[in-house]
């Protein structure tokens, strides 16, 4: 292989391909990236992994709510620039940070097996043993997510919701060391990866808070023309997670939702049936629309020969998963979004966006 690839030689003079992996600098990002690099190392022992860490806009602007910064690719832009300039070969992201439309030339080459996609409540030590339900009147809950706030305001009207920013370490510090917050809401998966499950007081089920599109899954972004890297990372794909996340991302893309609108999902795949529940909310949760649809993702053996390596579905390239199943998953997301749009979702989201911009 020639081209812009790096090689190292070990003592025996044998050349080993170096794969440079880009990551954000936060501890969670590093843990996630190291985990993916270790898996690739196990599968491809003669490849050397080199981790390249960098700060992103989202890591630098810490005093503004994410939904106000208005940049879709807050945590991904610098990493994608490095990918574009050939400074790194792949980047590991939380799938929920990746916009539903990727810049030209990039694709998601792997979506790993999803961990717990739900949100978790982390209480201030003095409230240990309580739940959102039993916290005192006007307790302040920290979350920077409009999706979480909208659902929880409606469900727990006795609580107050305020923005909290920073990475997981910063947020937990703000919670524990000050008296500003009674609790904060975080993704269960991130807490689990950090080894902080013991801080989880409550997992919020779909009746309390539906999750974000792609939540709990890691994604590996690569250059779409790098066929060998694409081939290499594709072994990390988890078929069920891929189909669920294609449906979720298609739903969000059709609604044109991003960080700045409250859109939530819940998916389940059983017996080759994919179920997608999707919802949109007003900022205070008082107005909402929620529907569920399902589709078959059973693979028709005959049609899987003609898988086109080049086909991306909502940014995902998954050549080894039957195209028909992926198409059905994508159509499910679009159909569900269209159903909500026909019931007035556009108006709810437009108002939510305007109110948020005016805050």
C-alpha cells in the first residue's frame, strides 16, 4: 500500500501499519477511544494504534448552553478537520454528537453495540436515597439538554431545571462541591464507561424520559474513500444497533432536529420487527406529540448479494448488513417523522427553536 500511510518497523524490520485515532481530550472521550483502539488491536494485531487527542469548540465554550451555540458539529468539527487533512485515520465519537448529515467525504464506518441508552439521575450526596419524585419542592436539577428538560418539567412540575455545562468530571464536581443543584441528569452509558455506576440513583425509563437519537452507542467516523480503513472498522458494527440507530437518525433528519430542539426516541428490535417510538416537545413539555411505528427488518437472503459498499444511510456505511433491512429501518424513521409532521410537529419545533434562540 502506498499513499499517505505511516509505518513503523519493529526490531525484526517488519513494517507495521500505524493507524492514527483522533479523540477529544476529555477523560470519557479517551476511555471510549482507547476501548475502540484496543478492540481493533485485538482483531488486527499487526496494526499499531496511535491516539491523537484534541480540544473541540464544545470543549472550549463552557459558559453557554449547547443549544444556544447553534453549531451542529460542536464536538466533531476539529476532529473532522484532522480527518480531512489526513492527520488522523479515524475518529471515535458518541453517536449522539454526530449530525444526521455528515460533511462530504466522511462516513460512519462502525456503530458499536449500544450500551444502556437511558438517562440517569445523579443526586447531591445530601439527597441520597431520594428520586426525582421525592425531591423537595423547587429543587434545582442540572441539565443542558432541552430534550431532558422538556420531558422532566412536564413529568415533575415541582422541580426547577437549570443549565449545567462541562464534561462529566466538571458536572459531578459542580454538583458535589456546591449547593446549586439537588441532582443532575446524565447519560447512563457515559457514567458506566467512566466506572461511576455507583453514582446512579435512578435510571429514567421511557415513561419519564425518552432518550436522544443514537444515545449509548459509539461511532467510528472515517474518510469515505478509505476503503481499507472502512473495511477494517466495519467488523465493529453491531447489526441491531445499526438498524435501530439508522431509524432514529432518519427520524431526526426528516424532522430537521438538532441540539436545539427537543426530540426523543425509543427503539426496540425483537423477532425481526423494529419498533420506533418518536416524540417532539415544546420547551416546557406542555405540548407534545408521540407515536410508535414498526417495520420488518428480516433479511431476504436472495437480495443481499448486491450490497453496494458506497451506499450511506443517514451517514452510516454498513456493507455487511443486508441493504433491505437498512432501507426499511431508514424508511421507518422517515415515515414516523412524516406522521408527526402531519399532526403539527413542525409548529411545535419551530416555536421551541424560536423561544430557545430568544433565551
